């Protein structure tokens, strides 16, 4: 067995041995039987299988689509019948309905999230939760204790409920797990799955009487593990909306853009300002007798006095023609030589947009005359986000009122944080090209165009996980209490000589905590930020894993090891501290 997995297995054996005795919990001494826990997995964007619910003949192809055939992801049909495949994948941009000839629906159960295209594509896009489930089986977890809650990741939040009753079903899943096993659940959410869980918690407030809301959460959810959560959005969503991101699929960037912009969920991942919040129109309806109006965005003074909306740089810089009132970016059917000539001869103007100007629609309004898709994106933004009856998801998230919250993400990978776009002279969806990309890496901002040289801006203390920037991932540090204990330890087994700690570090809201700790060359660390002071009965921790990639993090043995050690500590009858004591790479004693 590889060395890096020994500790995980040893911890799991300890978990099962102690759990078999049904011992008391470590915080408060109340009797708590971990055999009664369930694990509920909420996958991220593009991480649920979609299956056809139609009969579709595909001319000039050996493949057709029949009910229950795999659509996402069937790369064989994608290769040989791409037009048919797109009919089953695309949604109507305005009302999010299916194509008249084909519709797809999410698969159910663990098989829907473990491997998207078994036997064909390998890598993070295809194999997501497979290793996670395998570990659970190896560790002796019962089959009914691990529950997947897949969803149609193409839909905006309100449509998940309107079309599929997803949040009603999710509530029922928690209640069924409690009744079946007798205990609360652990929630594991990855990437956009955290956005889904946030929306569920807000939706739940409107389903349950306020005085019973916290009681329901305490009874049904023991801990929430937010893995790779894009808490302030991701700049990759901007790239996908304007030029397309293929994620390794055998399609052009234009086709990828066409798909992404057809999905109402695409805006759910858009970056937004940490300084701006929105009214909740549901409560306005209750207390003012008004409803159906957009969430009014209210921004702190810092939004206008500080640069970049709390991000490292402007997210988008885009060249637009100075000549107006013409189709500068023509459609496929009406492209003409005269228009192309005017585009080439007109001197462009470079416009820059912050995170706030992306999330409030300013970017799309500005390029609406030049980009045929902007009108649909504005419609989606206003209807499904600014006008959402539960909340505008493009606003900062306060700590959820759950007893135990663990926020886990990767750091120190080269991550895109800004883009420069220019007109390509081609029709939609290939009408923009990327002329430069700004990356964050090791405390600096780098430009692709000028050979990785540093550029101006406000770089984060660290860099993100290769997909989501550091300021978005680390927003959950604001969930920590006023005093924080910080520990940095190697990810591999160690003798304790490289263990670094800072105790009772003062923490101020909206200010990053960055420890003054050293790093040995070629050593990957975990940095733990854990409450030293918090609301009684609550625990909050943030784990930063060096070089953990966004799409691979749920497959890393070190993450599973740390989760098992934390559980082992929680259920041990002699545990005295709130969190695992990091000594010599193992729990040699309980503290």
C-alpha cells in the first residue's frame, strides 16, 4: 500500500473501531453514535451524468439516441453524431426548455457521479467521485450511508426547483437519512455543489417556520465540508461565456461557448464583488406587500474607493469598435464583406470591467450591440439571478448556521484571474479572441502575452487551485472567529520537526489571515486555520492544501485522510481539543 495512504487506512480502522462502541462525542461529551451518520454528496458543474429521455434518429451516423442512453458524457456519440448530441444537450437560452427533438435528464444514485464516461476518457472530467466512493467501501461504510444527490447542472437555481422539485427532494433526502439511520448527515459539496447547497439553505428558510429552521439544521446536518467552493465566483466562467472552454472535450471553443451560454447555470459561476449585497425580494413581499422586483444591489463605499472589487485585477478588458449602429459582430446568416471591412478599419476602444460590472450586467449591456448572445445573457441574469425569489446568488455568502463547517481548497497553482478580448472578425460563436490572460501565481500577477512578466494589480497572498482564484476560495476565512489557531504541516507523513503553529491569532472580518511561516523546497503542506474562539456549539476550520487541483481535490488521498482523522477525533471519548492535534503526522495521543 502506498505510504501516503497508510495513515488514512489506519485512521479509518480507528474510526470504525471506536464507532462500533458508540462512544461519546468530543465536544461537550454528549452521547453520539457515528454509526448513525450519513454522507450526502452534492457534485459540481458538469459532474452528473445526463441521460436521454427521447427517441432521436441521427442521420449519417451509426448511433441514435434512445431513452436512458448516456448523453453527458458519451464521447462516442459526441465524435460521430455531434449535431444530434447537441440537440440533447442544449437548452433554449431564454426559458431553459429542452430542444423539441430531444431532452435529457440527470441520472440518479451514486453511479450518476462516480464516472461520467467509463472506459473512454480518463482524468478529472470523467472520473470525479469514483475514488471517494471506493475509499468509503474500503473503510467499511454501509451502502445506505453514502447518498448522492445529482442534479441537472445546466439549470439556474430556481429552475431546479420549478422543473425537478430538486430542493424539495433534497430536503426529503435529509429527512429520510435521519429516519433510516437515526442520525444527522455530513454534507460533502464540491465546486458549484456548494452554490447549490447555499441556495438550498436559503430556500429552506422559506419552507420551515423561522423558529424551527435552526432546529431542523441541527437535527439533520452534523457537518458541512465545502470543497473547492467558488464563494465569489470564478473568472473561468467569463472566459467560457465569451470565448468557450472545452474542458478537454473534442469540440471547438465556439461549440463549447454555444453550450455554456445555453445553460442558465453558467451565470451562477460568474465572479462578483465582495462589497455588494442585494435585497431579498421574498421578505420585501412579506413585509412591504411588494414582489416580483429585482434584487436591488447595495455596495459598500469600499467598492468605489478600492480597486477591482476586491479581486486582483480587472476581470475583463475588451476591445470594441468606435463605429456604432452596425453589426460589428455578425451572425452566420448576415455576415457581409462591408461589415468586416468596417470592423477592420475602425479604431477599437479598450474597455475594462470589474467583478461588480460583470455580475450586475454592465459588461453584457456594453457589448450588446456587438455580440448577439449578450441579450440572452442579460435576460438570464435579470430573470434567474437578480429576480430570483429566494436570493441573488451573485452576492457574498455568510457562514451557514451549521454546527461544524470545514472549508477546504487547493492553493499555489497558476490560476487565471483576468482576460483581454478583441474582435476576431468571425461570426458568433467565434467572434471574440483572447489576446492576453492574467494569471495569479505565488503572490504575483503574470501576463501570458509578455512572457510571464509581472503586471500591475493587487495580487492575493497566495494563488488559487488552477480554476478558482485565491480570493474566491479563501472568502470562507471570514467565517472564522475573532481568534484563530494556525498550523502548517507537511502533507506526507513526518516526524514533527517541520510543524509550525501560531496560537490565538487575531482575525478581523474581511481581512485575510496569512501566516508568517516558512516552506521547505519541494514539500507540499496543509495549512489549518481553526477557531480558537467561536459561537458556543459551533466549529469552523479552513484547510489549504498546497498544489491541490480544483477538479482533482476530491480524489486526493490526503483529503480523505484528514477527514477521517477529524472524525476519529470527534468521536473519541478522551478528546479534549476542538480539532485534531497535529503531532508527528498522526494522532499519537488525543488532545
